[in-house]
C-alpha cells in the first residue's frame, strides 16, 4: 500500500511539474499533451470565441492557463481561486460555492474549466456563477465525464452532458450549445502521456522532442474517437455555452 501511495504521489508531482512549466492552454506542449487535452482545447476555444466578451471572470483559474485565450476576444480579465497556484495570483480569493466578496452582476461573461467536479455542491457553485454575471451574460463551462481521480481529496463528481445542462438550467442559465469532446481512446491516451511526458518535461531537448512526437498522435486519437463514437456515448468531457437568465438588480 505504501509503494502504491508513493507512486501515486510521484505521478501527481510529474503532472504538476509539467503544468508549472506549460500551464498556458495555447502552449503547444499543453494543447497536444494528449487526446484529452487536444479535444477539450478544440471544443472550448470554439465556444470561447463567442462567449468571452467584455469583462470575463476565470472561475477556478488555477494557474490562469486560459488567460491568453480569453483575452483574444475579451475586454478585461479577472480570476478567482481558493489560493495562488504556481506563479498565478488570483484577483479574487474564494470558494466557488460561496463568494459574497464578488459583486453581483459584475461580469459580462465567464469561463469555468474543469472545476465543478471539485466542489462539494455544484448547484450552489452554478448559482453563484449566475449571480456574478450581468443579465444575459455568457458562460463557457467544461467538466469531465471520463477521468481518473485527481486533485485528491477534492474530487467529487463526473458529469454527463445532460447532468451539466440540468445543473445549469436549475441555477438560472439557458443553454445555447452543448459540445461533448473526446472519448475512451482520448482518456487512455492521457494516462499514457502523463507517464511518458511529465517525467521528462524539465529536460529541454528530450521533453520537447517527445511532445512533438505526441502531437500528431493526440490529433489522430481525437479523430478516431469521433469515428468510433460519433454520437458521443462515452465522451471524455463536455463544454457548454450558456446564458444567464437572471434579472437585473432592483434600482
């Protein structure tokens, strides 16, 4: 049992070290890290081009890896997380399920990538996201469906597309678009990539060389998942573009 825990801790440290070096979602070593990363990036960016406008909240920002992508179309960027991570310092410190320090109706849009599975009450978090958006504000939200356990001990949920839509609709969102991404092969490829790429990320030539070899494999894996599962019965995750239906505050 001790050896298993030691390996799990090492496995996590490899992944964390890779993300510390390549946290930007636009970094090709991150984007093509695995079939999972590639298919999520492709699905998310398409919706973010429409959904990231005005002042954007990066909710559960982590290392602020989506900041550059958000600012392609947004007019401003603010981040929220439980604590600083890596070199990133959030503009707002707080729990997504209760963030009274963040004013209501402050943001024109928001993104929340791979966060709702880590909060104890996703419905409360979704209501808070709706609260801080202006009426009609847009949200791009992604969650996993197939994923290994991670960020332990705070890993609580997995979502079907229907489950995420239900949570958001109950919280005060109308759903504009639902995009499942990836599949079983992407999930398996992500585990292989973590074992191969993360331990050597710090070695410039070897790390970048292996990442370059992995890039076309990641794209091919994503294409195979679409061919083998065209109706997304087993997606690796889902991204939703939603719109707040909250009414403006009383004058």
